[in-house]
C-alpha cells in the first residue's frame, strides 16, 4: 500500500485501484478542502435548482454588480441563469439588467434583446 493509499484510507476515501497517483491526490485534496461534518459551507450547500417565486419577474437582480445609476434594459434569457447567488432564473424569462451586463450576456449568446421596437 502506497503512502497516498494509506492517507486516503485514513480520510475514509474509497480508493479505486485503477486511479493514478494524480487522481488519488486530487481526491485527498478534495476531501481535505471539504468542511468538517456539521459545518456549513454555503458553496457546497446550494440546492441544485433553487427557485424564488417571491422575486418579481422583471425586478433587477442584486448580485450581478448592478450600479443603481446604470440604465437597465430588458433581455430574454436563453439559458437558466443565476442572477442572484441562490436563485435560478429559468430560460425564457424576461428580466431587466444593467446595460453593460445585458450587452455581455447577449454577446455570449446567453440572452437576446427583449426591448420593443421604436413606435410600439
């Protein structure tokens, strides 16, 4: 048994004999970085698809670095997006975003313009 296998066994890691030393070291590092039992780590505790039905659909999100003075524009999301840390906004929703964030998401193909044409 190698030193890495001994260390993994002490940490309670189930070792697959097909793993390389590099993979085994990654598993050890991952286990050591995880919080101890009973401790809460917000990054690890997020539900897979959190939804907040209380948030109005066209309400600008707060976690996207929005400057209160920056002009907003409506965009239609093409992919599920986390505009707030723990709140998933599903694809197809129309949300108001700061102009710079809207341009960034449109250029990445994650959103489309949802504003009306002049005269509508």
